[in-house]
């Protein structure tokens, strides 16, 4: 995915400033990719070192993140985050 490549190249801090990444909880982040009418959201968390876990990826007509999806991602992060 082009957006993930940009994030890898620019780093976390610059990607946050460019609004490629949005923090949605203490260790949960969202990547939004917009290409024309194609809109993709990815929820992920940082685990250890260079390890990131993608929890949920979905396409939507409108880029609004539901609390249900955030709750699901938070539960996965609790289960896998400390391992």
C-alpha cells in the first residue's frame, strides 16, 4: 500500500504531522488512505521494537471510525500487546 510505504519512509513523527497516522487510543493508531473514491482505514498497534500488528482493515464510503471497531482493536491489543 502506497500510504504505508510513505509512513515507513518518513517515520512516525512526520507521518503524524502529515495526518497519515492518527492516534485513537494510548497504543492504537489509524492509517487512512484516500485515492479518489477508494477509502481505506487500517487500525494497528505497536508491539515491540519494529513490530506492528494490524488489527483491522476496512473500506468505507465515509471515513468515520466507529467506537465498536476501536473497542475491538483495543481488546486485540490487550491480548497481543504484552507478548
